[in-house]
């Protein structure tokens, strides 16, 4: 047993290092965590969904049989197709079209207590457009963004009685961001917060301004920060075949994302000539991830058919009011701070799912997830198009033996189109999937 725990922890540390950013679909959150939940529209608050419970609702861990252990190893792929277009310019296609995300969880139940560990990518977003796209403003370099948030989760669930379970978890978070952003100089000057101490050149209507901090790492962004969060949850069996659940994720304080290698540069969009570049450090000030609450119901209609519904409410408004980027030039040359308005709305998410046990070995699943785009149309930035709304989900589970199974999910996200206040139209669709191997012992 001690050797098994050592292997599990070592595997989690490897997974922790590998998690990259995701192109999430309820704002910057995933539409579902783990293929069991994801294939059912994300519905998971009141039903057994494996060790993904640690991020969905840790109280469902108590649905495990007493004396059992479970190990889940998963890999997911998110494939966004994002395009941006403006009148008189060729359409720009984002080349950031494949994000791979591992996840790993282990849980064990002993009597009334269930405990474990889990590593999951929480969410994020990212795009990348070529240096020849209209979004680069003839600045000679590509423009891109990458935001990622991951969690290392330590849950504990307690079965109060035959009907009621309560749980909580402590989550250790890491966040990363890359940003390579070009903007018309006039726009950049309007976004400056307060009075900069960095001396900026005089820029005309046809000039550009860039802020860049980015690396080539598949593990983290150039700007990073860390934090701690807590979650609580509960389940209650109203009837033998009808269960309800509820959960709450607090808003973590991640502080500033710090980047040691940053530049700010200027030049002419007409000629492409660079007029100057300064090196320094960057801070994304007071970066936050939203609080989340939700409730769900799971109904075992009969021994083969299960229906589930979850409602989640994501508090984006408190977390995504603006993006505050501060540049500190090397050598004490001064500072300049940009305030990019976001003004996201809170988001209500509706998740419906069904599973059908076709045979003793095969379970079929399907679902639907809807969350209205939380980003105001006028403020949608082509680098941060978290705009999808509808999600059609499906998948299956196959029992290989009494101690092994695999689960698979596939998600189609139909195209959503918005036009922002600058007349740029952004379209966003996705095809995503997850595969998980589970071991029971």
C-alpha cells in the first residue's frame, strides 16, 4: 500500500508539471471535468463520477464502496477553431488549435471517511495569430495569448449517515499567462492607467504599440503565480434512487502574475519599421479566478437508466472586471500600466445528462450544456475569445474486468459569432474529447 501511494504521488507530480493551458468553454471553465461528467453535459454534483469528484463535488467520493480504492488516469484534447475578421483584411486563423491536458486522481474509502489526491487543469484560454495577420498591425511578430490555471487537490469526505455526506478540499493553485499583444498606439495610450513614469515616444495615428511576455514552455506561461483555495460540498439521498447535491468553490486570491522577461515596443504600421523597444518585467495585477456554486439532482430511473441535471453559477463579474498589466522598465527607467476593460457578466450554466447501461460491460452517455457567453460583445478581444455557449456531449464507459475500465467523451461546440466594438468579428467552435483509464482495488 505504501508503494502504491508513492507511485500515485509521483505520477501526480509528473501530471502537475505537464498540465498546459486549456481552451475552456463555460467562459474559461471546462464544460465538464472527467469524461464521465463531461459526456453527460458536465452534470456531476449529485452522482458518482470517479475521482473527478475532487473538482466537481468532493462529497460524491462517499458514493464509493467501503474499503475500496480508485485510480483514474486521463488525457484530454481541446481543439478550438477560432477565426477573426475585419472589413478589408484577410481573415486571421488562430493556429492554437490543440491543447492536451492530463489529469490524475486517487481516492480511498475507509468506513465513513473517503480521502485522496487529484491534479486537474481548471481552465483558461489561448489563441495565436501569425505576424502577417491584420491583428499584428505590421509589427513584424505574431500575436498570442495563453492563460492556464491548474489545481492540486486534497479532498476529505464524511458519510454522516446512510443518506447524507459532507466534504471539503484544500486546493493548491498555479496560474500562468503568456501575452504578445499589438494595438494601435492611440488605443494603447487610452488604456494607460494614471500618469506613467516611463517616458513614451510620441506616436501617431498609424503607429503601433506592443506588450510582450511569452515563453515556449508547454508547462507554464512566462507570467506565473500561486495560491490556495477551498471547496465544500454535500449530497443527500431523498429516496433510494433520487439524490441531490450542492457545492461551493471559493474565489482564490492568486495575487500578481509575474514575468521576468517582458518588452514594450513601438513602430509604424505603414512601414513596419520598429521605432524603439524597452526590456523589463511585467505584472498582471491582482489576477483572480471566480467563485462558483451549484446544485444538482441524479435520478436512477431504473437499474439501467440514470438522468442528471446540474445548475452552476460562476461569479465572473468579480474576477474579470479588467486586466491590469504593469510594465517596469529595466534600469529604473520608469513604469507604465495598462488597464484593459473586461466587464464580464456572471454566468448561469445548465447541464443535462443521461447514462444507459446497455450491457453489464457497456454504458452509453449523452448530454447538453448551455452557458450564455459572459463576455460583452463590444469588449471581446480576439486574443481572449471565451465566447462559446452550446455544448453537445456524448461518450461511453466500458468495463474491461472487475478491476479495470475505460471511459471516453466527445464534445461538439457549435460555432458562436460575435462582433466587437472595433468591428472585428470573432467565430469560435470546438471539438473536444477525453479518455480515462480506471483501476479499482
